C-alpha cells in the first residue's frame, strides 16, 4: 500500500513540475502597421479602448490584457522617443501609482523605452508594463497588465509580447 501511495505522490509531483511551453500567434494591427506575438490563450477584443487601439487581446481568467496604439509623427509636437514617452505617461490615474524610470532598448531594430507602473484599481493591485517605440514614421505604445500576484508567473510571457513588436516597414531582425 505504501508503494502505491508513494508512486501516486511521485507521479503527481512530476506532473505538477511539468510546465507546458506557451504557444504564441502573430497578430497584425488593424491598419497593418505592425505585428505582435500573443499567447494563443488570449482572445481578440474591441471593448478595452474602442475605436482607439490598434490591437486588443485579453484573457480574463488569467488575467492578462494587451493593447497597442500608433501615432503618426506628422504634425506631432513630440519629436523624440523620450518626449513621446513622457507625454503618454505624464499623469498616471490609478491609486498609489508608482512609475519606474524607463529603460532604453532596441526591439527588432527600433528604439524603445520600457517601464513598469504599479498601483491599485478598486482595491486590487495591478502591474502594467509599458513600451513606447519609435520608427521613422510613427510612435507606438504597448500596454500589458495583470494582477500584481500574477506578475512573476507571467513575466516571460509579458517580455515575449513586448520583444515581439515588429514594424512591418522594416525587415525582421
């Protein structure tokens, strides 16, 4: 009997330790300007920022949300990536907002500033990852968020989404 219990326990531990890799799908913005890789378990939606965003994906049960926006540089007062980032993040509107200093990086050949915003909405703590990107003709803004207690579990997924940005006008790097 002990061998059976030990065997079942060992099998349960092995199964719990197995982590299935996340599968991704490439999605294109509504205007056909860029692509992102999002997990296959996320569904397209249009009710987070209706009529404004170029990409919206969600999974309420995880929870994980992705939105992306684009802005033409023509006639824009903000002429640098830092100025665009500062204008987009000037006034966080969530309770107890803490915005980390952005870090400069290159994403598939485009300049980017990436940062993290934490705060509470209706008493629930959230973590937001923000990435602004500059291409020769446009600025892009990607926002991904989840509950704070899911940040560690979803860290690799969030990084994969942010690092997958690809301006269709550029060759893939």
